[in-house]
């Protein structure tokens, strides 16, 4: 349970009121339960005429706390005798039954109140975990996701959170209620007979050992089970993304075999976990019965030898209460098994929540409203790991209003270079400045607010065209959205659609063509109206007609902005103010199109290959 409180304790803080309320209600439920059982003794004696002793009332204020149990027992018998003498056995039995029913009503109401107060706690914790994971995901750097599988992350935010809900939060009732019941019952049993209770506590380690043996490997097995589930979800995600290739290479059977192998492994592990968990109840039931038998033997031995601190009637009451104590012990052990499964999922969730975000904002960071002079990269070097440097000794100055193009073979570091400017990654050496301020001293939100992106893959969200265009600007009017769409050559095809700007684009814009998706992403950038524009091969995946429309939209977009363009098609960047040629992470040539052609170097070779 220590691991449970260490992991989940931080989520309980905002629900202190509900926790306090459920503690109070469960204490009341336990006390009402104890008192309701005490009514059974006089009922049994009336029915079977076991006790013929005459009792005298002992004033409540004339005794100390140590004799309270004896006084309560004596006065209980006294009141029962008075009722029998006044109303007769049948009526007394009815009255005692009514008292028992009333105590049971209060007990059940308290029990319900305690469980009801846990409902906001349980649902709130699950919500908080989901929100925490999502917030962490959107703030983690891109480098984190290059090392993680998308399907694994999806499993953690769905299946693992559901497992926490099913295994941990559903056990909160048992975890909160049962310790209270056990403490109250054991305290009452101790007050009845500390000798019998001490003997009982000596037997408890037997139960703990048996239960502990079962739950010992449950967490590790559950962790392996969730990892296999992640594998299956990852394969589903890969299959949906690559369905066209699977069909093209007639690989349906291969992919099916691969998926079935993972699901069979998941089934084998989950079967072992289920069998181990199902052993909890029978083992605790058997060990509980053994404990009752041992206490029955020991108590009977004391009574037969005349050494018992309680009489036979009270011993029966003691056994009833002890047997009642077994249920919360069994429930607590069952909750322990469920919690072990949930902790395995929580461990996987914490790999995201505890992941380090190395893109940090310094204290008292500056805000920046626009680009006034230039963007400067000085002696910039970058590597994803220590084994291979991606960029080396990059020096570049981009004046306000200029268009600078980056060209070079695939893997030369072009996309990595432009990712450093909005701080998707931080430089390893050197620095990047905007208007003389190191971008690491700027507020991240302020820095990225200056930059608009149009990428090779137009990323749209499963929403309306209107909301996709207005994604980067809160409160955009319809007139502003339409104006941005016209500049991006998108308004005409949007209006030809059945629902116009309210048309749903589908998952990742699947209901639109590549050119349409790209023009909507350009309209999104236009509406944001950023002073700095990054174009990452924005036309390379388009056909000739779509490229012409998109290029025309891009030229309008670039006309009043500072632009950094990555291009494979050199024809699209002929008019750039400066072209930088990257080769193996370094700028090996720079100049205008005509200057680079005249140098007869890397750029001329690329140009001739495309002309050919």
C-alpha cells in the first residue's frame, strides 16, 4: 500500500474534503455495525433463555473507561430484563429487532454516504491523469516522440488510464473503508478480550504470507501485459497508416500473422494474470477460516479451563465480530491485487509524466512582438545524440524581408536547421538571435507567435475548413477567413463544396486533394499573419497544376514577410535573395541563383540534374 500512496498521493490533494467526508462516514458505519451486533446477545438470551441472572443498574457516571465494556454489558442486560418484565418477551424481542433495524439503517446510510463521496474523487482522479498526460504530450519536445511509438503513447492515454480506473480508483472504496473497519473492529475486539485478540494477531501473519505470495509477481506480469497491448495498438496504427502499401505488396497475410502473434502473447500473459488474481478470494477465504478455527479452539480451551476473561455468550459475540472483520481483510487483499495491476499501468503513464522537457523557458524571459532587423545563426551545431553531429558551424544572417532558400540532398540537415529557429530543438553549440536577442531568452509562446509554417505534408485536423483556417487565430471573423482563403487560391474550391466553409475535412484532411490541403494550410498561415515564414518543401508533393496554384499563393504570402524556404525543386526558389547549399550538415555554398550557377559547384550540379 505504500507504493499506492506514493504514486497516487499527489492526486488526492484537491479532494481532501471528499476524503475527510468518506472517512467520517465509514467510521460511523463501522461503529453502527459494532453496536448492531451487540443487540444480538440479548436477543439470543431471550429466545433461548440462556441467562437467568438478575442484573442491577450501574450508574454510567460512577465508573472509569477501563470498565466501560462491563458496565455497558451489565446495563444492556438490565434494560432487556426491565423490558421483558414490563412488556413480555415477544414485545421485547420486537423492540430489540426494531433497534437492530434502525442501527442497520444508519450503518447502510453511512456506508452509502462514504461510497458516494468517493465517486467525485474516483472520477476526478481519472480526469486529472488524462489531462496531465495530454498537457505533458503537447508540451514535450519533438525529440521525445521520435523515440516513442505513437501506438504506445495512445495505449498509455487510453488503455493504461482505463486500467488505473478499473484497478486503482475502483479499489478506493475498499482501500479507504476497509482499514477503518478493521481498526474499529480490532479495537472493539481488544476491548472485549485482549488475550484472544493478541492470539488472533499472532495468526494474521499466516494470512499475510499466503496473500503476499500470490500478489508478489502480479505487478511485473501486468506491466508485461500492458506492453504487449501497446505492441498490438502500435501495429493497428501502422496498418491503418500503411494500408495502401500492404495491399500493393499483397502483404495482408504477413501483417495478420504478425498481429496474431502479438495478440496471442498478450492473451497468454493476461491469462496468467487473471488466474493469479482469481486465486485471491479462495486463498483468503481458506486462510480466514483457518484463523477462525484457531481462535475458536483457543477461546474454547480458555473457557473449558475457567481461564477465559469472557463468558460463553460474549465469546459467541466475539466470534461473530471476528468473522465480520475477515470480510474487510479479504476485500483489502483483493484491492491489493487490483492495485498491483493498476500500479503497473501507472508506471507506464509516469514514463510520459516524468519525461524531461529540455526546452525550458528561463525566468523573466522577454516578449517579442515582431521582427525589426534580422535573424542570426552564429557557429550553430546540433546533434540528436553524441554519436553523430547533424549540423556543424552554421553561420547565417537573414535580414528582415529577405527570402533565404536552403537546398541540398536529403539528410543534409535542412529541416533540422529550420526546426532550431522556433526552438523545437535547442542548439548544442553557438546561438540563434532575433533582433539581437538569443531565442533561449525569449518566451516560447512569443517566439513561436512570430513564425508561420507551411510543410510538405499539410497537417489538417478532423474539423471544418473554417476552423482549420482559423486554427492559429482566436476570434477570427468570417471575412478574415475568406480573405485568407482568397489569397491562398482556396476560396473558389471551398465554395464549390456542399457545405462550403463548414465542410468537414476528415482525418488529416483525407476528404481533400493534396493541393487543396496545402492551400488551406497556406490560408491558415496567412490568417496568422506571422512576420517570419518557414516553408518546408511546400510544393514538392503536388502535381503541376496544383503546384502552380500553391506557388502563386506562396508568392503572395512571401511578398511581405521574412521567409526561409526549403526546396528540392530549384525552379521554385530562383528569385530568393540568398540560396544556401547544405552538404553533410554544413553550408558549402551561398549566393543568388545566378552566382551559384556561375560557381559551377554543388548547386550547379543539382540544377543540371533537375534540368536533365
